[in-house]
């Protein structure tokens, strides 16, 4: 029987992000080192521990998260979701949550940038709690500092995210703006 390889979990613009093309500098060396070690230790992770990558726009949070995904996607079921886009799709009607709940690794990109409402909080709680109870790791990226998660995401969601993951802050210039001479 012919086996079909699952589609690449990353959008086309993020598929080229790797550890080799990440710009390592003294201010982001520790998050880089921890993310590469995370990939090496991924088979041993049984508790569902993930990562929370925070920092200003353009500092490489999504790049590092996608580098982890690209390093693991051949051996593991990886899913990627940009949180505002995910919630918009969910608002549109029936949405299959199973891939997000059951993937070996889920990346929730740009959490905290969604429009706040009880509905969005409930939907995110369903995903986050569903992954936690099944010990499935998640990598979160956010422009918000972890100290602001409580206000931005709500106490219940912030507790679940920060209580089960390693938080890393990326510092540095906005690489997107630098690329275009700003």
C-alpha cells in the first residue's frame, strides 16, 4: 500500500527557518542553545514540557520555533498554528481540533495577539489543557512579556502555559526591519 507523506506543517514562508540560518549573537545565544538542546532531548520528554519564546517583534521567536519544527518534522507529527488565524478559522464553523490536540509537537505562534474575549480564552484553554492532560509539548511565541500573560491571556491560561514550559526571552534588533535597511 502506498503511504502518503503528510503535508509540511509549516507555511511556505517558514519552511526555510533552521538553526543553521539563525543569526546567533551574545544576546540570543542562550535561547538558541536551549532550543537546539530541546530538539536533541525531544525523544526523552514525557511530561509535555515545551517552550515559551517571548520578545519584541522581529527578534527570531518564530524562526527558532520553526527551526525546532523543521528539525523534528521528519520523525514526529508537528503542527503549526498562527493563533489569530486559527481563532478566525474556528469562528467560521466546524474546525477539527484533533490534529492540534494530538500532534507530538504543536507550535502556537503569536499567542496574546488575538482579539480578547471569553470565547477566544475558552478556545485556547481547550487546546492548551487538552495538550497538557495528554503530556503533549507545545511551543508558544509571543511579543508579550511573561509577566503580562496574566493580564493578556487570563489567569487560567497563563498558569497553564507558564507552569509547564521553559520561558525564554529573545533580545536584539528587529531582523525583519534590518533586512530592508531600517
